[in-house]
């Protein structure tokens, strides 16, 4: 599934905290960033809501099964640019 196809309310796994954690999608938007309720408490951090780069979304739950994400060219390009900056 592409990140642009993830809908509000779907369960996801994201990797922006360094370790994959659960989250709930909070928007129906498309593009390089999405609004997510991230469950950082799973790894000893705080739960928070905010923007997450689409390339940091690792998996989405569809009909009770976890599916890997396919990224767009633009999302992969942004990931490469951010990695080059050392972030």
C-alpha cells in the first residue's frame, strides 16, 4: 500500500523515533508528511500527535494484517536529501 492510500483511523507502524512504534493516522492527506498520533510510550517516550515524514511510515494494518509500504519517487528523494544532511 502507498502512504497516500492510508486513511484516517488506520493503524500504522512508524520509525521516526529510532525504534518502530504504533500510531494512528489522523488525516486523509497525500504527500511527504502525514498527521499521526504516535505511541512513543511503547519505547519509554511520550505519546504525541504531529507530522511524520511519509518515508518514516513502515507498515499499515489492513483487515487485521500488516502490510509494508510502497513509497513514491518524491518521498524517496526527500528521504535521500534528509539522510545526506545527517538527520
